[in-house]
């Protein structure tokens, strides 16, 4: 099947890709809204991994769509209005790793390092910055009171996200998708 470069907007016209992205969006909603651990304003969940993998496998536009739709639908299902800063953070989980995947080549160790760097960078921008700002500016939390807990959440979840993203990147799922539908693979596996 063909590979797409750039933002991979053309890939969103493929019915099979849209079906897979719909399933990944549903997985994000289930992992973020159902299978999660809430500690006040900190949430421990694995939904971001699905958004990252949608971006890596199908391109930044697909990752952005999965992040946006999962946040929008999840917010509406729980009965509250979407927060634009938190929605932006969800979108970035699908965009930043997909853009950084271009630099994933060379030895397996280097590829793992670049994947982890992309997850760490995204988690700093999304979790520590945008999500925290969204809670402070839009919901009225005090920065000094929530940041220590958010920092603990970040320190616990980011390595878990790195391990899961690396395992999925090097898994047979990526090879299956590459053989059976158009994928976004600017980096060499």
C-alpha cells in the first residue's frame, strides 16, 4: 500500500483508515473516561497512548482528529463543556510524536530514545502545561495547590506511556497496518 508524507491529509479519505481511527477514538474514550484512576484533579489513564499511535501510524492529521474527537465526545458524554486548552493538549498528543517520527531511524536503541523523547516532550507540553493551565484558567483551581499532584501524575504516567508506545511501535500491529492499509511511515522501522 502507499505511504503518505506531509500531514497525511489524504489518508483520511480511506474508509478502512477512518474505521480504524474510529475504533482508536473509542479506545481513547474508554481508557480516559472509564478505565482510569482519579485523584482529585489528577487523572491516571492510558488513553493518550492510542492518540499517539494514531498519529504515528496514520499521520499528524489523523492523530489530531483522534485526540480532538475523543476529548469532545468524552466531555459531552460526561456532561460538561469541552475545555479548549485541554482539547488542544489532546490534539498535540497525536501531532507531536507523529511529526517527530521522521527522526526515528538508525539503531533500535536510537529509535527507542527518539520515541521516548517525543512522548516526554508531548507530556511536558500537554500534561504539565496546557492541561494545568486549562484547570487553572477555565476551572478556577489554584496553581500552587494542583501543580505538585500534576507533577507526580506526570512523573508516573510518562514512563508508562513511553514503554507502551515503544512496545506498540515495534509490535506486529504496525507491520500489519503497513501491509494492509495506507500508513504514515516517514521513518524507517
